[in-house]
C-alpha cells in the first residue's frame, strides 16, 4: 500500500530584509517565482496535496504556486510566532490523516525531490521525525545535528554548543518530515518558553524522543538547501540555478562555448548538438532543436528554432517566432510572431512582425513588415522563394506571391502576384547644381543667425 503525503510549504514571512513591495517568494529565479520551484520539487515526491501557509500577498503567492498539477490549499498565518506556529496554521489539512507530512520553505528554490524522498523513506522505515541536514565547511550560524547510533539526539544551536559540538559540520536545513499519524499530537506539545516567545519546529526532535519516538536525519547537498533573505542572496541563488542547469544541458549533448555567459529560463529546452555561443539570454518558452546554432549576444523568448537553423549574432526572437529547418535570422534582426520557412533567410537589419515567410525566401537588409497602424496589427505573407530587396517596407495586410521580386527601397501597399516584379518607390530625378545652392542658403542662414546673436 502506498503511503499518503501532505507537503506543508511555509511562505508567510514578511520578507523585510528583501526590501521589496512584494513577497519574497514571488521574486523570480530563472524567470519563475521561487515558490513555483519549491512546489515543483515537492510535486515530484508523490505527494497528495500541498498546504501553503501564506501571509503577505496571499492571493498572488497562491496563484504563483499553482504548478505541477497538485492540489493546493492556502492557509493564512495571521501572526508570526515561529515555525511551529506556522505549521499549525495548516492543522486542518494535517488532521486529514496523511501517513507523511513534509515541511519545507518557499524561499529555498534549489531543493530537489531526492532529499524529500529520502526523508519519506525514513518515515516508512519507522522514524517519527526526520530532519534534513547538509554538510558544509562553513557551519557558523547553523544549528548542528548531533547523531548517536544512527539516531538524531539533538539540534544544537551554535550559541548553546560546546567546542566539540561546534566542530560538527552536519547542519540543520530547517526542512523536516513528520509521521502524519502523530503530527498534530507532537505539534501541540511545542511550547514558547524561550527568549522570543515563539514556537520552534526544531523542538519536535526533543518532544518526539521524550514520547519514545525515533528521530533520524538524512543528508542533502548544501547547494539545494540555500535559502534567500535579501537581494544579494537572491543573486547567489540565480547563479547556482544557472550553473546546475547549464551543466545538465551540456551533459545531455549541448555545446556552450562560454557557459557562464549563457542565461536560461526554468523551461528552456535545448536539443542535442545545438551550439550556444557566448552572451545568449533565453526568456521563458524557448525550444531550440538539436543542431541549431545560436550566435553570440542573441536574446530569445517564446520562440522555436528548428534543427539546422541559425540565429544571430545580435538577434532578437520575441514570442511567436518560429524558425523552420535550415532557416536563418542574422545579425541585428528582430522576429515577433513570425514564421520563417525552411531555408529562408532574414540576414541582417530587419524587422519581421506578424508575418509568414515561405521556404527559400530571401529578405534583404533593412526590410520592415509594417504590421501595426496604431490600432490594429495585420499580417504579411511572403511566398516561397520570393526575393525582397534591401530597405523595403511591406505595409500589412499584404501578400507577396511565390517567386516574386520586390525592388530595393520599395514601399509595398498592395498584393504582389507570384513571379511578378514590384516597384514601390519614387522615380529618381537629378537637379544639376542644386546641392551647391542649398548648401549656400544654409550657410547664409547660419551666418545671419550668428550676427543677430
């Protein structure tokens, strides 16, 4: 019989050290609120439900946490009286009688499911309380986990520790798993007879042992237990997340020339044998197929780049950009809601918005699809193997037929049939000597203005 599990996520802190107009757990890591990272991690532990303990920005936090397809109920913690008090804010959910209760925090976004699963396994093996710890060579400030004969006998805060206990490098992360059948009984025994008058979750170690229960600890990588209290620590979290994800992608077959300069989003997908050059930024919603090349200094968001396609350098793909196999979007180009057909080329200095470009088409430098008239956005359709000369403006809605040719410098306002040649520019005229006259008039006006001044 499978064990049932409730995850209690504490996300009610006031976030004063973040110095922000919004809750700390709403701040993004890899373009996703950190609370969503936490929910995704616990969702992978085969939990039945999430009890989200909220405070500031309660509705926004609950909305941001709605990921992973798990049932989430929010519980408001009106007073901040310690971690034990925070967990009891979800007593209604705990009372439903889950086998396991996991307690974690909304500001620890690097956690993964592995330590949580290990803690659940320890509960299944007979523990009543399982503390998740981490080993570090910088233990100062953390509570130490004191273990004897496989059991956790105490969490010793540094100010109370002996010199020998301070030498212990296994530290308390704050994350914990509790026997769900005994959880409410044990939580109710937490007192507040301490300097701050708060209810500490860590007291469960001593309480459970005094009741004859077994208390153990499991280990987690230090990086996964990294918490966030201010903007500097948030930047550290972002760096650690990026390093981990870049490594995963490179191990899977992606080439990054200077990985430390590539920035990914939480949902970035990059296929095997893709090449990512330095200083590339991926916003949300990007899929790069295997074999594609993303040249340096490109910014891509909400876009799909197919196998064999190339982007950049210095290109911007905005949401809805879709590049087919073998296509190219070159330097200083921008594509928004535009489909670039197989083998088509948008080489340089071009804006493609709300457009469909056929296979094999060539879009010359400086071309603009004029998709917005100040009120409505309209579509430009360019057929297969069409050629659009440099510095052309295509005023949507407009259609360019297959194999059509647009002369350079044209402004195209009407549809162009297949195989047709279209000119949309004024006839050139030459006025001999007129440049000299205009220059002399300008100099005379400048001199007169100076004389008056």
